[in-house]
């Protein structure tokens, strides 16, 4: 499976068909897997955390993560904005 959550290739497509799941379902479960904590996943599996609520939490965290700037890029830009040390 690709990192983007898309299923590509004959083998993956066939497995998706055999399991009876869509690409959307794969993306949803991938997001849950990446964004929920271990404890939240346990609560979800035990029925203590409703699936709809788990999806909302995961989607919110995913959106926040997408809005955060790339740390390395921010640090590089900070260095560029510093005045040059001309031996003063």
C-alpha cells in the first residue's frame, strides 16, 4: 500500500476486492492507525470509544498536522534571516 493510502497495482487491488473494502476505507483506517494513541485504539476496539468519535479525533489531528510548518524548513529560513557575521 502506498503511503498516501491509495491502493495501486494488481495484487493490492485484488486483495482489496477479496476483502470487500474500498480505497476510502483503507484511507480511513490508515488515518486512525496514524493519528490515534495506543490507548485510544484499545478503547475503540473495546467499544468504549465510538467509531464516529474516533474518526473525528483522527481527522482533527491529521488536519492540525497538515497545518504545521515543516520544522526543518522553518529552521533553514531562520538561518537565512540572521545577519551575516562579518568579523565585527
